[in-house]
C-alpha cells in the first residue's frame, strides 16, 4: 500500500509541475508538443492546467490521509487515466517531437507504476 501512496504523491508533484506550466506558458507547452499555437488551444491548455491543480490536490490528500480502500480505487482510476494519456499522446495530431515521446513514456510509466502497486496489494500474503 505504501508503494501506491508514493506513486500518488510523486504523480501529484509531476501533475503540479505540468499544471503550472500549462497555466503560465501554454504556448510553450503547445510548441513542445508540436501543435499550432492558437488562442483557442492556449485557452484549452490553461483550462487543463486549472483542472490539473484540482487533481494534484486530490492525489496529494489521498496519498497522505485516505484509507487503504481510498488509495486503491483512485489508483485504479489513475492507472487507466495515465495509460489513456500515453495513448492520446501517441495519437497527437502533429508530427511527434522529443517532448511528445517523453510525455507518452511518462504516461505509460505512471500507469505501469500503478499496476505494479495494485498487483502488490492484490497478492495474497
């Protein structure tokens, strides 16, 4: 269970950095992903950043104060979401960049970390 709590905590920190980047420099984030920098996409990036602030806070709170069940269920959700982030990044509608490749790897890496942690919880002792 400790492993899942640490993954949630580390994920919270990574999402927090992403949130700040998306809010402060959405155009830069778009350019790293190889997307065209438009006012509409900048607005979307800022909105995603604001949403990530909420998710960052929830992940931090769950990792430190939730019951074991309260950690497992969000970890399942995050495993699926992180895998979805990786898949969505692979299908980004622009030429792949070093950053989009890294972003996909981070998504899949977190998904794997959650799955490994969940398997550790499910393993009979």
